[in-house]
C-alpha cells in the first residue's frame, strides 16, 4: 500500500528500528525488496537514483514501482534519491514518486536551502515528502526554514565502498538528533558493521539507505546464473526469478541490523 515516507520512518522509530530504503534500478530487484518487507511485515522504501530517473524509460520505471507499491501488503514509498535538477524532480513526481531527497548538499548551506525552497514551490499543491541532506550542526534552523520531513546526516558515512574501517561521529549524530524532531536518515550503509548501524538507530535514525550491497548481490547472482542459463535452454525467466530471490535474501540480511 502507498504510504508517506516520513510515516514509514516514524513508525519504524516507534518500534526501535529504522526502515530500509533500497535502490532499485529495475523491477526484479524491487520485487525482491517488497517480498522481503512483506515477509517481515515492515514498511519499506524503493529508491530511484537520479541517473536512472533521467534515462528515457525512467518515468516508466517509477510508474511501475508506484503500481508495485500500491499493490503491496505493507506500506511502501517510492523516492527519487539525491536529486538536484528541478525539472527532473517535477517529472518524476508526476510519474508517481511520492518522496524526493532534494540534495543541494554540494551547494553549501544557503544553496542547499534555496534549492529545497525552489523544489517546494515547484511541487506546491502536491503531497510530496521532502528529505534533505546536511552534515552540519545548524540542523535545527535548516529543518525549520525548509520544512523538510526527514533529514539525512553526514557523520562519516559515505556512499559506495569504505576505504579503511568506517568511523562514524556518533556524538555529532546525537547532537543533530537532539536538535531536530524529524526522523534522521543514514545514507551509505553498505559496508557499515551491524553494531555501528544499530548505534545509529538508537540515536534516532529512522531510515537507512542501501545500494552497493544489494547491487553486488544481484551481480554476483548474474555472474553465476547467466553462464548456466546460456549453456542450457537460455532460461531467462529462471535467471530473473533468481535475481528477485537474491535481492529478497540480501534485503532480509541487511535489515536484521536495523533494529536498535
Ligand atoms: P551505499 O551504496 O553505500 O549503500 O549507499 C546507498 C545510499 O545511500 C543511497 O542513497
């Protein structure tokens, strides 16, 4: 069923856990993500990267994810991730995304703030949940001035593969959590030890974004399944159902660390 992203995160927080948000480049992965969420009875977020959204079939993928979310037995939100292009944001919301991470974090504090207010203006009258990303301590003022519904923090977490052992600044995370009353979001969760993730959930992180670990699991499945299929009857259906199942298992595995 369709659900607001902030509601999914707040509901997870009320159960001492964070909701999972998983990047979906395709439908087979999304089937696996929704199957895993259904299995554990938890709300989940289907993330679409801005590069996927900007492809010619990006809006069609979002529309399909929207249909999958609407038909799911658990709350599902479709979110455009890390978007800074206002035209793309409008197009993808039109296609069915119900949340956007409006990301002006590379544009400095004022640029970030201005971008969110512009996005808000473009999306006026639409029920769209906005997430912002900010690493600095002025979080309370930022949340108040932008009116965002969720705040992604930058406390030593990075997207992709960590070089060396990841070190998160838990004190800074606690300070941000104490200053704002919107759910916090942790990006770059791939490669973080389970204990580190649990600590962030205990601090008030209500949504955790995962991409690389899920992508790698799917690619590893394809590396083994594709040659076997090519040697046999080229059974693409079997490869695709295996793809969804590997995504489901990976999501179940990482979500175990999302409870404080
Ligand atoms: P990872 O690729 O490190 O899991 O990060 C995903 C993410 O934060 C998407 O917004």
